[in-house]
């Protein structure tokens, strides 16, 4: 049998492990600008493990202190008295007030004046998730981390079906006692049904759906409750007056005519997909992005692009991958944005990454009279044994020299920190 484990309100729950005062109260975790990465002083950071869909990246350490109800004013209130910040997680106690992920902090306060606010600490959440994963690997023989707060486990040959409920109930209790983290768990013969079972009974619930009861379990559910049915597919199903998962199954012949999308959906909803728990996934891309207070200073934007490309380059070097496609995006005041992707078949190096980043950001800056408040850089289309690339012979000598230099730089940064070697422009 396959089980799905989902930490309840993970970011808030993680904060409550170190600040018990937050328990039982309406709490939001709020995203803020990353001031550390763009500092002109050396800062301490940690390269975290990959957690599910979250890529390994450097996270800057934050000095933690006991919860202060007024700390949010220093973090999210500017000199003009304007409240900044976006809610990225909320406790169940926020639900009656209508606060959702993506709500602005100013709106959240209007909805709930007694709201408690915590500044997000993603490094802490990733490290806590990694520690939990290590524990789960001692309990579950085949474990897949789906996201920072979700896991699948395959108990086949490890726990008899009739003992699964007892096993996951004990596991749920042990996680709460050991980590102080509430977790909901679903179980079924199929991977995606197990996930639906988890969502069916939250928080801190347990739901087991035997194979013979899958159809009865899913049939009354809304199509929007099934993972993988996004806005486009929901709209398409809605155009045929299909509102429940049972109606999807009743329309199986029509959906099969949609090709792979329809066929896979039917299999997942009926629990016949036979998708296995996969402990490892091939990496598709790696990226870094930061939001900050908007600036008109293009020299400062160039400096920040170089800093981000340095962090991304070191991560790529540590992961030992060779990307050939690079994507860049800028966001401006007023909602405008600009982006582009480019493919360059060359041996990766930090010098190459930096040069491409600076040249491309200048190229896509289509709104020079607007302030920029966000920069995103990502790399993908990795070379592999099954996906070989033919690199440019004209740049071979330069690339090999840059690559050799990069290897020495990586060793230095491993020993002394990612800020030990920086471009002069980064110091200002």
C-alpha cells in the first residue's frame, strides 16, 4: 500500500516548534526582501539539500530570536508607514478571517487585527524538512519527497495491508512527539488516491481508502479537489458540464479521445495508474530569484545580477551539471515584466554565466523609466549521457580555461564561503 504524508501548515508549524507562544493563534508567515544576499559585506550562507520540488540553493542564515509581536514593524513597515509583504503561509486559525496564501500583509491585518506575523526563514524550513526526511527513511523503505512538506511512501512487502492503519497512526504520533510537527496521512493502493485521502481529512487526520472503495470515495468530490486538474483542464471539463470526479469517470470514453492527458486522468482518478513511489528524480532546472525594494539604478541592478549569477553558478558547479539553456526575467513597478530564454551549447563556467546574465538583462530591460523590483535567473536543458551536446569548437580553449579556474574557485568557496571571491562591482 502507498501512503502520502503532508505536514499541516508547515511553515507556521515549523515556527511553532521554536516559538510555542504562536500555538492556537492566527499566524501568518510573510515573505520579505532578501537583504543579506545583496549586502556589500560578507555573509554566512548554507547550501541546502534538494527537498522535493525545491532545488538546492544557498540560503543566508538569519539570526533567530524569541518571538516578538512587534518585530513585524521593523521587517515590513517602511519609513512612510506603509505595510509591505505577502502571506506565504497561514495557520488554520486564519481561515475564518478569509486570509489566503498571496494575501498582502496590509489586507491580512484588516481582516484580522490580532494577527501574529513571522518573517519567513526558508533555510530553517528546508533544514527541518531534511531532518524529518532522514527520520522517515528509517521508517519507510521506499520514500519520495514530493515537496518541502509532502512525502510518499511505499509500504509494499514491509507492512501488511491490514496493519497499515496501525502503522501510520503510530508514525503520526511519533512525528508529533519527536518533531512537534502535526502531519496528516492518507493511504491507498494508488499513489494519487493516497494524496487525495490526505487532503480529505486535515489537519492531523488519517484516511485509508481500500482499493475496492476508491470509486465510491472519489465520485462525490469536485474536479477541483483532484491534484493535476488545473485551471485549463477544469475549464475544459466544465464546458461539458462535468463537475465531479464521478462524472469524469462516467465520461471515460470521451476523455480517452483527448489523448494522453485524458487517459492519465482517468487512470489516476480510478486508482489504476500504477505510478510507483520514486525516491529520486532527474533534475530539470535550477534557478534563483529575489524580490527587493524597487530601484531605478541600473548599475545596482547589474551588481545584483552578478551576485545572483555567482550564487547560481556555485550551485551548478556543486551539482555537477552542465546547463545549456538560460532564462532571465525582470519585474517592474506597475506590473510590467520582461523575460527571455536563450540556448548556448558551451561548457558551463561562472564567467560564461556572468557574461550571459549581464548582457541579457541589459537586452531585456524594456522599461528603463520604471523601477525594477525582481530579478530571476534559471538554467536548464542539462547535458547528460542520454542527452549529449556538441559544444562550440571556436570557444573550446577559453571555456576549458574558465572551467579549470572555476574548479579552483569552487574549492575555495567550499572552504571559506561563497563570498570569499567576488567581482569588484559587488563591493560597490
